[in-house]
C-alpha cells in the first residue's frame, strides 16, 4: 500500500486511508474490519488511480528474470520507471520504441 500511496501523492491524487491504525483492535474486531483501505476522495481521479495501481500490480508480479528498462518521456525528457505507462512529471503517455 505504501507504493500506491507514494505514487498517488506524486500525482496529487486526493485519497484517504480508512482503518490505518485499526490493526491494534484485531482480536476485538474481525480481521476484515481492521484492514487498511485506500479511498479516493474525488471519483473523477478513479481512471488515473486505476492506471497507477495496474502498473504497480504488473510490476510486482513480473518475474525476476524480466529486464524491464526505465524510459524517458518524449514530452519532458523525465526518466520514468519501467512499470509506468504515464510520465510521473507531465502525465504524457509512454510511447513504445
């Protein structure tokens, strides 16, 4: 969840964490009631937040043998991680070579 929070912060996507500190109540409450949940404050950001989450998920399930490379945005020349399809700086879409 920390990676997702960091990416949403970098893109200034507003969110809140529900149950962030509820793990101490586990045992008194059912485990599913103590799990942290990330909620978007503004639904208009859902499509962009889903893209960020999908990129993080794809990166986390890639095999260790995958040699994905960073890429440079054609628009602003910023370096971006291989897992991202949009530039973190200007949000320009990645173009495959």
